[in-house]
C-alpha cells in the first residue's frame, strides 16, 4: 500500500499542477470551460473566487464528483453551500480526495461582501489535512484565500483571487510550503446566451498557466461548453441542464499521458418566497 500511495502522489502531482491542491473541487461547469472560473458566479465560487458569491440571490447547495484517469483511488468528491444574507454572503465547502490508505481533506468557510456598487471582497479560511494509515505521519494546516470581484457592466466581469497568501506549510517531513496561487479572470457575454471566460494563473510551483472556455445556451435549459488549459495541456468539453431550481453539469477532459478525466456536479437552489 505504501507503493500505491507513492504512485498516487506522483500521478496527481503530474496532472494537477494547475490546481491549488488535490482538493480543488471547482465544479463541473468550470471544468467544462478549461477550469476557468475566477470571474464567473455560481455556488462553486466557494472554490473559484469567493467574492463572486455576492452575485447569488438564493441559498444554494451543490455536490461534485471527479474521477481522474478511471482510477477510483484518485477520485475527488465535494459539497458546497452559499447563503446570501443582508450583511453579506456566507459560503462553505468540504472536499475529500483519495482512498483508505491515503487521503487529503479540506474544510472551508467563506464570507463575501459587496462594498461598493460594482466591487466585492471576500476571505476564506481552510482546514487542510493529509492522512495516512500505514505508518506515515498525518499532518494538518490552516490556510486562507482572498478574492476581489467586479461586475463592470451587465455583460463584463473581472475577478482576482489568491490562494494561501500566508504561505502556510503543509509537509510530512520538512517545512515545505503549500503553493501560493494568483488568478486574474475575465468573463464576457457578447449576447445573453453566450459566455466567454479566461483565467491567467501564476503559482510558485508550476509558474504561469492559462485556461479559458465558452458556454453557449442553444436552448433555454441546455448548454454546451468547451475550453483549453495549459500546464497541464487539456482540452475540455462539458454540458449543462437546468430545470427549475436544479442544475446538472458534466465535464470531460483528456490528458495525453494519463488519460480520461470526468466529473459531474448537481446544485439545488432554494428560491426566495
């Protein structure tokens, strides 16, 4: 089992250089658009950019599942919730990656507030754990995230997000730092049924990367998505279906060395009476 854990470490590090960690559960909508999401607003803003939560009007719950390369030991599952109130939007998420011998977990609590007519700010605190069952030392750490979101017009949005600005350590044997990750995102709707979005990313591990994609509603309830990302190089496809208060999203991408990546997310919105 120690060998399996080592293989898990290697495989996921190779493919997830563009993620904050293996617990980066960004939702299937973002995954279908090349993993871009810093300037898009949905319940998975609890991961992509918490400041975008201020665009949500209703309480929303969501679940997410991702399978990497057809290997159950590399699966990721997560839950997310957003609760708009008169004093701001509260959000939370939990994520679990791995299997019985090795797992990573993240529990997060966020708060977002619109401070000016167009601008919103956010902060989030995370409780991170790595767990072994075969003689290795478990470890925990507290990390944080901050975000900015601006809806400059009805069809143009800008977001900025920083993961781990305090350079928290999370290491089994030494004082190795967790990645520090900066994102700037743009989203534009040239027509009401079409969304274009991009994220420009820098972190102190994989350096610069880019992701971008599009979402097109060809029917009132159905949309198609596509996107690309670098580092690693991925081409993504996705689709979404919305029926009343329920949204169902799926996404697929292919890594040219390790294979297929698929995910699904389901959300439910409690409409205000």
